[in-house]
């Protein structure tokens, strides 16, 4: 309840806040614009409603992307029985990024023609080839998730150091390939290279309704899996053999959880680029506050992720206004120290390798 | 024979089972072992003989390379996971679970195989959990978090979870590892009770003396082959065990009223004539 109220308040705040002071909206106006978008009440006059609509779309994107990343992290943590797993650390978001980029290149999408004169690759991609971008992002994410699962599990159990090191290695490989792609593009097509580079920082402004839809579908599909894997992941905590002897179909559970984690991370990446640490921080805080049962952790992570990313965007806009940072760096600034603290708190477990 | 709900006999049996882990040497080389009603079978043997592997094969967690592991005539590993879990329960060596579970919640995990997708716990589930808590004597700990339990209590919670599955066969892997003698006795008393009507248990253990007191039958697995299978007095003898464990064993017998017959004891004991002495 508190979370839902916080989310609603943040949403109003997000609509009120913008990058340009020329379109300052009051709280009342922001509220009215929201209601109008939902089909309730009259819209704001002229340009104000247009501006508000843009902000509503960006706010919805932030909430959906935050929720998707957090659910993805919660699923991976349950699957790997490891509180340090997250789509970023495991390499799932890198896989999604690379998948999306390669998908675009494969259809010859990275051309001035497709970009249609706009230099924002993602907006262009979403409006011109959303299925390819999101589909290939999903494929890349799933491939990495399955690969890491196979590589890091020994005797059905995944140790913390192994998982982290495999993640580092996978991220290094994918980063290298991505850098090579960018390097070629820098020489070939400066504009595209630049927008790719900006994408890697993540972006939650100037999104489109199509992107909101993509993010919503990704989150929705992942949430569909929740009732099918919650109890099962609870039993996974005792190891795969134990879960199996208690009646869990281990293969099916892994496939569902990996698929759901991959699709939510992939849609988030294809809509907003790489935004780190949401998937790590949120499930961790949810477990601290509400216990470790997945029937609670998974949906509450969705809510928490939405609140965190939308809140970060609001704080970002409120504090820095037009000079705002992209969400990628913002979340890294919050999440980096958090992750370090987590590692230090679990120093003993990490050191027992 | 173990009897199922419809009054038909059901057996859990390995026949001619061969198994090797991928890329490794064969671990089991033609093992026959059947569990019958009321039995508490102790599975003993040197480290690396394949005892835990055999347990996993009978529990359906592994598939034999050759031969069969069957429950009532169907391959255990081929059964749907829930159906298998309603007949065969496995008690692992160590307890891992979500950190904040209470004992009761942990034991209720055994009901997973009895519950539908969107169904909560039924009255039947709650009754089964209560019976399991009682039988394993952890009812007084029901509301305690798992993290507060002692080693012996953790073992009993593990057995209780297996009991709440209401299985016909309970497979137990080295239950007394790292327990003090009092808790060893307590856990084995509990395991001896698993062989009551309609149920059977197979217990992997290194503790020959506990096996001697509580098992109805002892199976000796050596190097992937069953080298002895029979009543306690026939297996726990110098002639059977010395070729396997070496000459450093001393044998004797103890008798107590109510036992009916004397039970052998076996001790690893340094001999004065031993060059290592």
C-alpha cells in the first residue's frame, strides 16, 4: 500500500518536473494531465498537455523499466541461490545490449535511412523495428543467462565467487565485442556510434508510447511466471537435488525463471539501455524488509524497482534540472557503493573459496 | 512388500544398476537392492563406494546408465516429480533453506508435492505437518526460526520435512554426521521408527554400531558392488568387514533385555602388534 502510494506520488512529481523551465507545471496541473491521459477529465490547454503527455510516457517507462530490472534480479538471485546475482553482474543486460545492437546491424537498421534524420538510435529502432530490437535483445539475454547457469553451477550449487568471476568474464567478452562494434561504427558512421554510446548510459527521456508498451509486455510476461516459480524457487534454496526430491520439476522451473528474467531484462534494455544495480539493490532491500519468500519478493521487487527508478529520475530532475544526468550513471553512483558494502558484509563467504 | 493406498504391493528396487558420472569412472557396477515393508536398511561401505549415488538413483535424481531403478514397476526417474515425491522422500546430509523460515514452515515444504498450483494449505496438509512435527519430536520447536536450531534439531527437522511428504520410502544420507553421541542416538531412534507399517527406510551411514542397533538389515557396498546383504549378525562380522575395512577392527557382542538376540559391536582399535603402534 505504502509502496503503491509512493509510486503514485512520484508519478505526479515526474509529470510536474521537466527539463525545460518554460513548461513548469503545478502539482494540480500534473494531476489533471494524468487524469486526462487516463480518459478522466479535461486535458490541459494546448502545449501543456503535449508536454505533460511526454512526461507521463517517460515516467511510465521509468517505472516499468525499474520494475522489470528488479524482477529480473529477484528471479536470478533465487535461481542462483545468491544475493549477489543481478542481470548486470551476471551479464544478462550485456547480452541484451549486444543482441539488440547485432539485431539492428543484421537488418541493416543502423543507417541514416532508418534513423530518419534523428540521431537517437533507440527511438528510431523502437518505432521502426521494435520486434527485432526487443527480440534479439531477449535472445542475447537468454543465451547469456543459460550460458552462465551452465558454467557457474557445479553439483547443482552456484558458489558466490564462481558466479561473480563468470559474470566478470562474460561481461568482459561481451563488452569487448560491443566496443569492437562501436569502434567500427565510429569510423563508419559517427552519428550512429554516438547514439549507441549514449544508449549504453541508459536513457529515460523522450520515450515513445510503443516503448512503454514493450516495457509493459516484458514486465507482464515476467510477472505471469511469478505464481509458477515462487514456491519452487523457495525450495531451490536447499539445492536442486533437494528441490527435486520434494517434487519440484527442476528443469521446468529453471527454464521459466531464466526465460522470465531474460525477457524482463531484455525489454528494459531495449527500451532504456543499460541501467545497472536496480536488479541487485531492490530485491536485496525487499528481502531485508519482507522476508525471503519469493511469493513476496518477486511482486514487491517490481513495485520497489518502479519506485527506485522513478524516484531517482525525479531526484535527478529536481536537483539538476536541465543539467540532469542520464539514469545509468545515477544508478551506478547509488548502486556501486551499495554493492561494495554488500561484498564487504559478506566478506567471509566470498573469502572461503 | 510395501502396500500402497489401494492395498497393492509396491517395491522400490534397483536391479543391475550401473552408473558413472559424466567423464568419470563407473561408480556403481551392477547393484541389486530392494526395500520391503517395515525395513530399516543400513547402507554401509567405505568412502567412495557409491552409497550416496545409489541413494540418488533410488530417489530418481539420477538415471542409471544400465539396469533399472523402479518404483512399483515404473522407472523412478521417469515419474513426474510430484508423483515421485509423494512416494519417495530424500533426507539430505545438511539443511539449507531460506534464512527466515520457522521449523513449521520448513516442514510444510514437504507438502509441495501434494498441493495444486493456486491452492493454499488444506486441512489435510496442516494435519500431515502436525503429525510429522510430532513424530520427529520437533513440535515444541515449530515456531522457532531454523537458524536457532542445534545440529540434532536440524537433523530432526529434515526428517520431519520428509515425513510430511507422507512417503512410502525414506532415503536418508548420513544423518549423524557431526552430531554428538546423545544426538546420534536420538536421530537413530527416530530413523528406526521410519520402518513402521507401510513404510521403509534406507539409511546411508558409517556408524556400524548404530546400524547394528537400529537396522533390520545391512547392505555393504564396496567399490560399486553389493558385497554383503543380510541381517545385522551376518554382515557385521570379521569375515565380511575385515576384507573391506582392513584388520584394524575389533568385534564383540552386546545383549540387552528386549533385544531378543545379541547385537554385534565393531570398533576401530589400534592393535599392540601393529607396526604403526
